[in-house]
C-alpha cells in the first residue's frame, strides 16, 4: 500500500500547523536539501508543450529517495473555471524502486513556491525590507503574502492585478488572518504605483507570453525582485534590461533549466548568473551592498518538490491515527507469481468505492 | 476527481474479459496507435540509475491525450519478497493539463508487454509457428504464454528457468486455464534444450547484467526471437552475434531509445534496425522468407502504456456502477482562489480512510 495525500489531507496537514508555520518549516527543509546540492541528480524538467499549455515531469533523487512531480501550466484554464496549475507527485525508495507516497501537489506547489521565494529573499533582500509589492493577485498570491510576512517581516503589501476582483479576493483572504491585523494592504492602480517604495517586488502573473510586467524605471536601488511567474519558454515578466541594470545580480535555481525557462531566456547564454546553492555554500555572494538590485529568477526546481514530499511524508507519519493508503502496487506472497497473485487469483476482486 | 484503477480494479477489469481476450483487444489498440506513429511526441525514457536498479519516467502525447508511466526495475527485489518491476501511470487531457486517470501499471505492464510481444510476432513470426520456447518463468511468463497461445496459435511451450520453482509455478498457473487444456507444456533442463524445435523463442529473464541467455547455436533458420528481458543499459540477453547472423532482421520499438537500452546496445550505432511502426505503414518489410531470423528487440515504449491507459479508461467507463475516484486535484468555485478554496477554508477537512 502506498501512502496517499489528497486535497482533503493537505488541507488538514496545513491547517494543523497554520500556513505560515508550514511554509517556514518547509523553507527550512528546502534549505537543508540545497545545502547538499551536489548529492542530487539534476535535470531540466521534461516538458510537453501544446498550443494552450505545458505538461511537465520533474524528477530528482539523492540516491536514497527519488521524487517526481507532474505539473501543468494552462493560463487559459481560469476562463473555464479550472486551475492554471495542477500538480501531483510521488516519493519513492531508491533501493527498491517502490513508491512510498502519492500526494496532491497543487496546493503544495503554491506552498513550496512561496516558501522558496521567501527563503531566497532571506538570503538576498535587504535586512530592513518592510514593504512588498505583489503583482498578480491570483492563485499563488496569498501564499507569497503569508510566507513573506512571516519569514521576512513584511509590514505593508502593495497589491496590483489587471483583474480587480482578484485583488479583492486576496485582501479578503488576508484580512481573515490574525497575523495580518497589523499589516497594511494598499490597493494600487498599476504595477508602477505598486513598486513605488517597495523593498521587495514579487511578480506572480500567469500569461503564457513574453509579458513586460516590470520595466527599469520601476526598479529602485536596493530592491529585491522575486520573479515567479515567468517559468517556461516564451513566458517572461521582466523587461530584459532590468537583468542588465548596473548593480543587478541574478540568482537562479538550476542554471541549465533556467536558461530555457527563466527570465534569462531573453539574454545571451553567457550572461552571468548565480545558482542559489552557491550562496548557501559560500561559493558566491548574493547582495554585497544595500544598493544592489537582486533578482531571484525563479522557475521552480525538482529539489523543492522533493523537499516538500519528504516533509509531507514525515508530517503524515507524525499524525496520530490512520492516514489514507491506496493499492497502487500489488502485495504478493510470491513476487515471481504476479499472474497468480492478481488476475489469475480465484479470489474475486471487490469493488471498493472511496470518497 | 480523478478516476482511479488500483490493484483490485485491474483484477476485476481483466477477469471480466479474461486475460487472453484482454491482451488481444489491447494489442489491437496498440496496433491502432502505432499506425499513427507520426502523431506521437516521442522521447527516450528518463532513467534514474542506482547500483541496484533503475526508476524511469515514460511520457508521450498525441496532442489530445498525454500519458506517462513510472516504472522501476530492481532484479534483487525478488530475494526480499518484492516485485522486480512495479509501475503506475497517468492519462491526462492535453487541453487542460488535468489528470483524468491514475492507474496501477504493474499488472498492466505485464499485460501490455505480452500484448506487444504477440502483436510483433504476428507481423514477424512464421505463420505456421506452433512451438514457443519460454526462457525465464518469472512474473512476466504467464502473460507471454497466454498472449502467444491466444494470438499466435502456439500449441506447445518449452519452459526453462534457472529456478525450477518458477517453472513449476508457471505450469501450475497455465494448467488452471481451460484454454491450455490442449497446449503441451515441456519442462526443459537448459535454454539450449528449450530452443530445440522452437518456432519462436521468448526470453524474459531479469538479471541486471549483460547476460548471454542465447548463443548463435541455439538459433535455427526461420526462428522468431522475442527478446523481452534485456531492457536497460548493461542488461542484455542475447549474444551479440545472434543479431549479426545471416538472414537476421532486428525490429525495435523506438530506435533512439533501443540504441541505449536494447540488445543492440552491444552493436555499433550504425547497425541497421527497423522500427515496428515502419512495418505497419508498409515502409519496411519484417520477414521476407520462411528462412529469415526475426528478432524483436523489445524494451517497452511509452506508446504502449499510452494505449493501455486509454484502453483501461474506456473499459472503466463501460462498467455499470461507480468506479473509484481520488481527490488528487482541487475542485474550486473560483480557480483564482486556491488558498481560500483549500487551506484558507473554514470548512474543516475530514479524515477519510480507504481500504
């Protein structure tokens, strides 16, 4: 039997800790895994593109555990009442090849993306950062807001979305949280207005095109830009000149993948970037002065999902009582008798329904 | 909600049709999909190797449906009472990126592999083939025996395995089937003895090494060799000289993958091979005379799993009554409100247990 985390389970697991604490702990797990970066088998994700979206597989392994995530990106889904991004993934035992856990990763991807964003900002943003602009107020935005307020001490959020209803929804959701009682929420009329006075700018827009959400005049000295929405070929958010600004430093997750999918797809392949893992090991410096502009060109990397699956698996086994399992793999008395133990068996399979 | 086929479900679905009929129908689906070979997005599978085994992801898409399979290969698992190969997979909608079906594929891989073997033999073996040697009597062997007796009219099986208990298990399972009442089962003491007088030789051994299960003296004119067990780098079954024998023709599933994983990994990269799809389209000939030696150098290709998942999904929806579904993807009233619709929801998630 394989452990199973569905939507109702992730809801329970996250609600037990609270979203902020969940993401803070997850960020710790991600950081711990990034510190052993060299142990991981890394590859650019395997993408299947269609006219309307992309389906990707993201595998990795540290030689003990193997994980992969299935994730899609379909910007037009929203119009049909569907999610832009859905995901699920599996954690498996390298020694036996057996899957250990199948988990929903739609909610988890939002949590781990925001956890990674806040973790990167802890390493890159100015220590006195207090104001964040949040451009794009869709499915990912609450997670970013909660993670940054908890982990970076953000006290004011400047919100903008082309869809005012999205911003209203974000405000409503954040206002319901006790930890946002003392956080100022400012509705802005444009990205430029939202960026004014921001120490950190987070962009989480969804269009599958080379958009120009931010231009150089919106960037001020000392700013940290957390560019999350541009994450596949032909899908970017920043004007390329921002990346080339004097004093700007671009940090990526896994360079070979980011060259294809990140904001840096707009630049020449030799454009210098720093991998996040190099900061942790001390091999590279992120911010060297309060005037530097740091840009986390985030596309999402398999290691973050590995960390999330490992963390979820541990949380599941911390719970008292039973959790759900599914019969995804046969349990046989004789492993050489797959036929006799399954379809050749006289035992009639019973139809079992699950909610 | 995503349709779910677990071990108990595949047991029910296959028992309803009977394993032979199931594989014959599945072979028809595979053939139909091979006839539109050019419509499929093809790539060599993404393999993660460890000292003791391999974990692979096998995606493909025809632009309407996307599928992938997770499959491991761990020859030493048997000693620990575990399966050498376990697998599961997903069928998804390309237009939305949403998963439609999660299915066990351990049993299904055995069924589709045997269906593919018999399909290839229908195109390659002599029409009067009646005797098959079956080398390796482990988890895959019953499936091969049933498919070949049903689809090729095999009347005698010559069995050999280094483990006599495996052969006894195979005999026991086949003897329980009415359709094997008139099939002769001959226990042999060696591969050489088993190959004597065989029209078709099927090799389904499991060691992860360059084994030499068959050598040229065991091959006779007109023979069809269905080489199934050699399927990853460093895992082969045939002496390389068999592939070079005069009158021999090597047929593979997808050349770029087979060059890495098939028996032909032993040969120079220019060694001529024919893709199975080319036979169906008439672009190439398999057997040109009754004296030819045909070798199906099978490693398993993603299209076959696509066909299997598509077939299973259709069978599931043919059934009266409800089938199992899992909450792998959130269903939201507002797709932009992932947070509010899941972990931000006041509705407390209930713990639901499934068998």
